[in-house]
């Protein structure tokens, strides 16, 4: 089975708020520990990666943040300029092409061009060579949430369908081929062990594999609480507050136990649903970490989960 660290391109996505940036950071740390040179590419995000990894704020151009790890928070305007320069090589040619008013009007009218500017930049870095060798061994896209992620991944096909033969279409065709190469590219899905994220993850898996043609490498179930109660104990904890006398000194403890028991039952049901719907998909579980502040040491401990 192909490891995520054997690939060149990983697209991390899932429902909003499930911990995609945490997973991207953990993947990058694990890959760097294996000796791989990594780029983490965020998509015009509210930047929190620098806080997680205790590094300087990350801007719209590639910057070194840790040994073997670069990062960028891509914005459409800067990404399009950089991508255009990387493809055309010469600034005068870039200005003649991308700053031409007819080309600019065409680009503005091309569906998904902002998403393509970022996805195209990430794709370019997968193929980028410096002194005859790859600049990066692995590009990790910390992608947007489900709906926007699918829209972004569909853009190469949209451009291939509507753009006339030329540079833009040729680049989109190359990116589409990369994303369809199961040896080089994959998606990593992130979810919480809750009902709504689990349902959305199952739908997302179907859309990415069937509609996009991108293989899913692994599912990360994030922030899973350790099990405190056995099945019969959970039932007892759920019923306990109602059995106490009014004003009992144990009421607060009983209510907290009830909430924990219900949370564990929710986790169990969500994980079972994922197992039944996606039985062949490799799964990694990130434990919920009881830390006063979630920083680099916490991410490093999660990175060890990848082995």
C-alpha cells in the first residue's frame, strides 16, 4: 500500500472546523522527519499554522519556517502573478500576456480562475526543478472546506472544457493528469467523530473519488476522546442525574459524567458509521490532547501517529 509520504501531492480537506490545518502540519512534520522537503500551501486562509508551529507569520510567498519545511498562505492575486512568472519565466513575457487587457478580461471571465491561480501554483511546485532535482518532495495543500474544496478540484476539468487550446488549457491538462495519477497524488480527509462531519465525509469521499478522480489516501479522525465508560456504564451515567435527590452534592459530577457518556456514544456511532461506509479506507486516529495551549509540541505528538 502506498504511504502518503511516498506521494508528491496531498490535498487535505474536510468539513470546516475539523482540524485540517492541524493535520496538514502533522503530515509536514512527519514527512520532514523522514527526510522529505515539504511545502505546506494554504488557500487564502485565516492563517493559524504559524501559531501551531511556533514560527513567524506566514505570508503569500513561499518562506522557510522549519528545517525541510516551507509554507505559503496563497492569495489569488499573488498566486496568479507567481504562477504566471513560473510558467512564462520572463517578466516581460508575463506582462505582455497576463497584463494584456484582452487576456485579463478573458481570465476574469473564466470560471474558477481564482481557485486555479492557487491550485496551479501548488501544481507547479510539484513539478518544479532546481539544479536538476525537485525543489519539494511533497506539496501539501491545506485545502478549503468541503464545498469550496470540490469546486477547486473541479477547476482543471472546467478549464479543459471551456478554454481554447493554449497555455492555460495545457497547464490545466497537466494538473488534471497529476491529480489522476494514484502513485503521485491523493486526498487526505479529516473529520471529527460526530454525526454531521461523518456524514459529510462519506459524501465527500464519493465526490472526490468518483467526480474528481482523485484517490483518497487516508481518513484522519481528529480529537477522539479516550473511552472512560463501558457500554453498560454509559447507560448508567446517562440516567444517573435523574436518580439523585434535588440539591445533591453529586449533581455536578453526575451531569458531567452524563455529558461524557453521551459524547463517547456519539463518537462510537460516528466511527462505526465511517467503518461501514468506507471499510477499505485506511484510517488514522488523532487523540484529543488535554493541553493548556495547542502548540508545536502537541502537533509533534500527533505527527508520531503517522509513524
